């Protein structure tokens, strides 16, 4: 017994020494030897679990805990059990383990905060870290502040919350980076870019002090900052610069699969329906193992949406429908999967099926009906069913009184010449604002637009009430008063006369305008010539016979050369040659030499000149209009190239120029 006790003591000494040196593999061997002697030694079992965790064997460590659960009890090894479950991505189990523990230590609270962050319960996580920072004093305060700033950034980005300024000092590049993410969530992009640049400088300074860090290691650490800078550029519309920076991050091949997936997804969003081959390569990076544990739910959802859209752009209809159906099953109330399916159906020209799908979804999920019904209205407009589109828009209770919807309805009803329905839209909108928001400027603008619309389409009687309401709001509005008088002149002339008394006099309406300054301004198109200054009065001069203005003679138009003024011009000279009655069409094949016909070596041109039977001595039987009536004998025939144009006023058909042949063979 004494020898066995001595050997166990030596083994414990070895375990202690290896633990201090960080050699947990040798320490594990010594612990196993101890457990051979004492199977249920709680300290040895605890040391074994710690050694397995330090070596990354979380599954084996968890098996040891479950096997000796009765020996450990509930609280002895609760932290190690929860940590193993957390590292094995069993986050729900880790939460149960922590909450079932009676004694909450600081390290257990730290792990509790991490678990809540992974479960995206950011408000509870924020409270945990605030309590830790307030009640703990050790060397890990900066790490806790970094985690707290990450929670604030997540609240701003994913829940659009506006958390209070906690006054965290930005002493490290992690804190500056998290502060930039918070600003991005709030939409303050220029400030976010400045924070990211500060984070980049801090990161370079801190890492350059370490002699073991190479330039490649620093670039790898800066990859997450550069990717976020590219995202800010993308949001600001600088897509080319953002794409270049994204590709630089991809080329570094960072080990963080979450960073790679987000960067690749953002490149796909920039490409859209262009450069789909590059997008198909990048989408593989979003399918890496472990991505689902590195990203938030909204990030994973956005990646899945983009995969479905990419399948649609690459004409993979079946794949697109499968992905959209899977997204709809995961997010039954989200309208985006349905809209993707509708887009695919529209690409296949199945508009009626698309409308039916939208109708069913809007009935099942009325909370998302507004966006769906807007899409339905658009599809009806594409099909030419304007009235149906108007009915859909008027059925959207949340939006039907918005100015944009009212404008669209009035425009479409006017296009369909349904003026009564357009006026009804105005009336309902005016009544709504009169009951709920009578002091809003939108109310008066709608009344004015309704009055102008009624006056435009000759409904002056109906416009009177609107114009009276506007004039009561602003009695000094002369334009509205004039419109009201014009409308009353058709209904009640006495009322129009009484209202006309409120019009200002001509003296009040005259404006003090400096005519000379107005004429000398840059915008003047006509300037009146100033009269010359004279010292004395000049009497009007009596007009004599020589002072009468001479009439300018109209110059005769120039006639074309070789024009015979006596000859009657061609009455069809203004028509194109093809539309004239004497046009006989092109004589095909006459100008082309008959190459390749006849005996070898013979030419058709030479044979035609030697053939006396082809020489015609009689004049043409039907001369063209406008040519001279005298015939010319064959002895006086002049070759065409030596003929001079005749002096007649008739137009001649210009000989068509021979087209140049492009190919060697002329075909």
C-alpha cells in the first residue's frame, strides 16, 4: 500500500508540473494512471476533463462527465460541462446546464453571456456583461468591454435598436471596429468609415510591435476590417471599389469561414444578373462547413435568398423553386420567398399563376399583405388590367391614403377615362385627413390637387367646395380666388360678382418693375432700342414723295443648268422615282457581263459589238416625258458617255451606280 501511495503522489507531482508547463498530453497520461488506482477520485476526473478540454477533445470530455455524473454531482463540474456543450455547438443544452446551476461563478457568467450572444438574446446578454464589468476587477476587463461593444453593435445591426452610449474607450482596434459596426447599423456611413480607418491603424500598430508577426499575418488580421470597409462602400454606391476590396479579402484565403461566406455573398449581390459564372464560384464559399455556427440568422437568411435568386438568374428553374420552397417553410410569414417564386413564374410568362400565389399568401398572412398586394397591382398593370390594379391598390388599408398611392390611382383612372373614380379617390383621401390629421400640410395639398383636377376636366361645379375651403384657409391667395370666381360664373353669377369685389385693384396688383434693368438682364430675349437723347423738341417730319419706302423686288429663283424654260416640266418631278407612272423598274442583269457563257475565251461584250442584227436604227417608240420630240437617226447616235444633258426641264433617271462587291466571288 505504501508503494502505491508513493507512486500516486509522484503522479500528482507530474500532473502539476505538466499543467504548469502546458503539456496537457503528458498530464493526461499521468491522470489516467491515477484513475487506474482510484477510479472515483473526483479531483483526478476533474483534471482529466480539463486536460481533454485543453487538447480540444470536447466530445470525449463530455462523455467522461456523463459517465461519472453521479460522482461529480450537479455543481462541481457545471462550467466544464456547459463549455463542452458550447464548443460542440449545443448551445441550448449549454444554456440549460448554466441555468440549472445553483451557484453562479464569474466564469460561469462569462460563459452565460457568450451563450446568450450565440442565441441572439442581445438584451439579456447586455445586462450580463454590464453586471460583470461593474462587479469584477481583474486583467480581463478590456475583453469584457470588447464583448459588451459587440453586443451593442449586434443590437444596432440586427434589431435596429438605438442603444445608449456606454462611453467605452476605444483603446483597441476591436473596440473601434465594434463602434464602426454600431454606426453602420444606425446608417451613419461616413462616420463608420472613419472608425474603420482608425481601427485599421490601431491594428497595424499593435501587431507590428510583435516581431513574430509577418506582413501576411497582419493582412489576414485586417481582412475583417477591410471586408467591412467594402460593405460601407457598397452601401454608399461605390460598387467598383467595394468589389475590388472584396476580391482582395478572398485572395487572402482567411481561415474564418464566416468572413469568407459574408464576403462572397456581398460579391454576389454586386454581380446580380451579370457575371453569373463568378457568382457560381463564389456561392461555393457560402456552403463551407461550420458557416451556420458563425453567422447570425439574418445573415444566413440573406445568403439563402441570394442563392435562390442566383438560381433564377442562371435559368435553373427547378433549383430556384426548391430553394424558395425551403425558405418559405423556414420563414412561413416572410414575403421574400413568395416573391422569388413569383419572379420565376413571371420569367416563364405564367402571370396568372403568379397572381394566384400572391393572393393565397396575402389571405394567409395579412400582416405582409401590403407588399404582396403592391406586387399584384404591378402584375395587373403589366397585363393591361388597369382597373383590377386600381381595385388592389384601394384595398390596401395601410397605404391607400398615402400621396404616392393616390397619385398612382388618379393617373391610372385618368388613363382609363374614369374621372368619377379618380374624384372619388380624392374625396376619400380628403375625408380621411380631415378626420385624423386636419392640420397636416398634406390635407391642404390634396384639396388643391383635387380642385385643379376637377377644373382640368370641366367639373367646375364640383370644384367650388374645394376652392372655398382653400380660400378660407388663405384669403390673400388671389389665384385661388380667381379660380373660385371662374367656377361660380357658371353656377351663380351673383356670387361671382360679389366675390370679384375681393380682388385687388389694378394699382395694387401693379408691380414696381425696372423695365430697363429687366431688358439689360441676361435672360432678356428682346431688347427695346433706346431713343437718342435730344436737346430740343423735334417736330414730326412730313413725308414727301421721296420718303416712301421702296418695295424690295423678289429675286427670281435660279434655274438648274441646261434647263429649257419653254419645255413643260414633268408633273411627277416631286415624286420619288419609284412612284412615277413611267418607272419600269431596274433592268436586272443588263449591266452585268455574261461571264462564263459561250465558248472558252469568248466574251459577251465583243460578240454584241460584232453582231449587226442588234444595232437599232429606229428611234424609241415611247419617249420619256419632257424629252425633245424630234427623233435622232442611228447615224447620229452618240455614245452614252459622250452625251451632254439636254436643255429640257424634265428630270432624268440617274443611272444607278454599280455596287461594290465585298467578296472575291461576288456572291
